[in-house]
């Protein structure tokens, strides 16, 4: 059967006038127009609505994605700003802590220096008191020694020995009558 159809189509081709591919043919134009209108109706009923719906959904999804990206970007900018503010606050807090620590260190240093000066003053005062006490003791010892020497010298001169108690009283009364600046030289203080 194919053979007959092929043979018949060859005969029709041979009988057709040679007009060319672009020459108008009324039957082909009508059938092309009818097929186009039928295809347009079928596509508009079954294909265009789902395609249009899919395109609209795609546009909506893209719009939502763009809005979400914009919100995320705004959130990221806000978080970045918050983080910068926190870093600045932490930096300020650190500077305050350092300043407080320096002030506390200066205060402790001043207290230590003041305490050291106080202790030094106390040590100097104590040393002066000890020096004065030692000088007074040395003077008293020298007086006693001078009294003993004076009594011994006077005993030899007089040739008789008086009792120790009366001798002491006599010499002490004599030394008391002499001003202390001439009786005992100052010991460097």
C-alpha cells in the first residue's frame, strides 16, 4: 500500500505546475489557517493558562526571593551596626577599666610612698631619741667618773678619806652649780 501512495504522490507532483515554493496556493493556505486556528484554540484552553500560571508563579517566587534577600541584607546591616556599637562600647569600657586601674595604682603608689615617708620619719625620730638618750647616759657616766676622780684626787690632796656619801653630795652640788654647757661638751648633736 505504501508503494501505491508513493506512486500516486509522484504522479501528482509531476502533474503540478512548477510555480516554486513561494507561489500562492489557495488550498494549502486555507488548511494552514484552519490548523493554526484549531491549534490556537487547543493551546489557549490547555497550554497557555498553565504556562501563564507557571510564569506568574515564577515571577512571584523571584519577587519573594528578592524581598527576602533585601530583608536579609537589611538585617545583616543592622546586625553589623549593632556589632560595631558593641565593639565601641567594649573599647570604651576597656579604656575606662585601664584608666581606673592606673588611678588605683597611683593611689596605692602614693599610699606606699606616704607610708614609707612616715616610717622613715619615725625611724629618724627614734634614732634621734636614742642618740639623745645615749648622750645623756654618756654625760651621766662621765659625771660619775669625774666625781670619782675628783674624790680620789681630793682624798690624796687632803690626805684623809671622807665617807663616800658626803663626798658625792659635795661634788654633785659643785657640779650642779656649774652651767651644763661648760661642764659637758655637746656630743655632735
